[in-house]
C-alpha cells in the first residue's frame, strides 16, 4: 500500500487502500508467527537430585577423572549384580554428569543393553537408578549419545502410566531431553505412542507431572513438521480436548496470581517457560480454532501481562515469550482483543514500549492486533494513551519498532479526526515530516502516506 503512487491512491480511494493494508498486515502476521515458531527454542533440563543422597560419594564421583577401564569395571559391577549393584548404579549416574564419561560409556560394548535391562527389570531400586543414568545421558548435546538411548524409550513411555509421580516425572523429562533437536528420537517416540500417553499424564493431579508434560509437549511442538507429523488435524484436536491447553492456561493464571503477590519460589520461571511454549505453539499451529475454544478465561491475558512485567529485567526472554502468547491469542480475535481493553491492559503494555530485546516490537504487534478489529477499538486505544507512546516509539532507532508504530498509527488516525488532532498537538506530525525527508525509503513512503491521507492540512508537499 505504501508504494502506490498518488494517482493510484486517488483512483482507488481510502477504503481500497485500507483493505490492501489489512491484507498485507495479515500476511505479515502469518510470516511473523511462523518465523517465531521456526526459531527452535530447544532446551534440556535435569531434575533435582534426591536430598538424602550421600554427598561424600557424590563429590568423589564428580571429581574423579574416569578412564575407559575404570568405567568398564564399574559397568561390570552393575551387570553382575550382587549387593553392590544399586550402589554401583548410583555411582554410575554421578559419573555420567561428565560429557567425557557419557561418550566413553556409549562406546563400551553392551553398555546400553545393560542399562535397558535393568530399566525393564523387576528390582524397583535398580530400575529407578537405571532411569537416572539414562536421564543423565539425555542431557548430552551430542547426537550420538541421544541415539544410543533409543532402546530405552519404549520403556520410558510405558512407565508414564505408573502411579509413582516422581518416577513419571523423571521419565517425562528424559523423553523431553531426548526429543530436543533429535529428529530420529522424536520420530521414534511418536511411533511408540507418546501423544496418547501425554494426554493421560496431563489429567493427573500432580503439579510436577503436569509441568513435565508441558516441557515435553513444548519440545515436540517446536519441530518444523509439527503440524503435519505431531499434531495433524484430529490428533491435535484430541490432545486439546484432553485438556492440554486448558490445564496449561489454568496453571499460568495461578502462577500469574502468585507472581503478582510475590508468593513465589526461586526457579519458578522453569515452570512457567514450558507452559508458555505449549500454549503459544498450539495457538500458532493448525489447530488454532479448536485451541482457542478451550481458552475462555480472560484472566489469562492479565496473567501474561503480569509475567511480562515481572520477568522483564531478570529474564527478558521469558517476558518476550509471555507477550508472544498474548500476540497469538489476540491475532484475528475480537474476543481477546476486547478483553485487552476491558481488563485495562493497554497502560501496562505501554509501559513496556521503552524496552528493547524484542519486547517493544512484540507489544506493538499485540496493540496492532487490537487496532485491527475496527474503529471502536482504535478509539479506545487512543483514550488509553497510546498516541503519546507512539510519538516516542517513532523516534526510536530500531526500524522494526518504527515500522510497527507507523502501522498502528495509521489505524488510529483513520479511526477519528480527534485522534489526528491529538497527534498533531503532541508534535507527531513533525516527527513524520522529519522521517519523510531523512529516513530510509520504506519508512519515508509510509510517513508520506500518513501525512498525505490522514494529516493533509499539515503536509508540506
């Protein structure tokens, strides 16, 4: 729209130009959401060690540099059993904190067969220790280590239906680690039925298990082919209908309330992050309508704003992630866009505009989603104090911020003559004039369009 010449503008009129702008914005929004999803925010996580473990033995195992032959002897002690089998397994899982030891172990003959044999054995104690060993291996960044763990995945999935919540949690995080960035493992666990198993786990009353489900679902949904292979059509609807989205959003509302009152513990962001990714990725996927139908509590929007404000300084990435979910909720949604206005969230969002690292661009995306809903939405955004904020963002150095500011400004100025008058009174037309002659081509064209079509009395052309 911004590149049309003056004759073409005059011929087609403001309504046609506005429609072209809206179509362009929709296409940009689709590209933005897909690019955000394709960033592959892969992470791995190790669960806490048991407090009752022998700290002395732990220190010894960690500090010693283990050689091939010593690991062979340790593995033989595990394999041949006896009273020290469980003790040797505990030592082995501590040794496997070392990336070098992990590579040595998977290179030993029958090493994984020994661990998988104990993982599937009848001794509950050895089964747990073997699962911890695989869990340590799952944290490796080496693809060979992840591939070596493949024989363990069917047992890990089977144990998800067990009654021991801590063991289920251990298996979930191990599977999540293995799926992170490893296509072979991901395809294997999908074929082994991990999605139905997760649908069962999400209904369990244990918060730690639900958090672990959120972690692994986030890893699965970050795959580029997620919409085709992981949650295709009815499968995604089945996952959502089992309560994945509603459970995650309910937890986010609870956590938002806890954060707002300061009633939190250190490390709470580790719980919040996977929940945000699950909801955000599902909202960005092909099951958007089905997913949105499960999100009926508008308090989720307020919780997302609280999380963005609270973690702005200590964890800006988490703040940006919160705003990304808010963006996915409001895009093409009159219900959630209305909720942003009804809950008076605009002033809180405006407070985030001075911050960089993708925070202000994400806020502007959300505000653009609201403005796109129509004239009345734009009028309320103006009444909420958005125009002074836009006057400030138009002067920022980041072209992406300025571009988004111009898009939002275009909708606000088109909504009412009062908005145009206030913008001029705030000195905004001077900023556009400066941009018209001193900025890069794209921004100059946009500034010229606004001056000629919405502020003609102040245009110097």
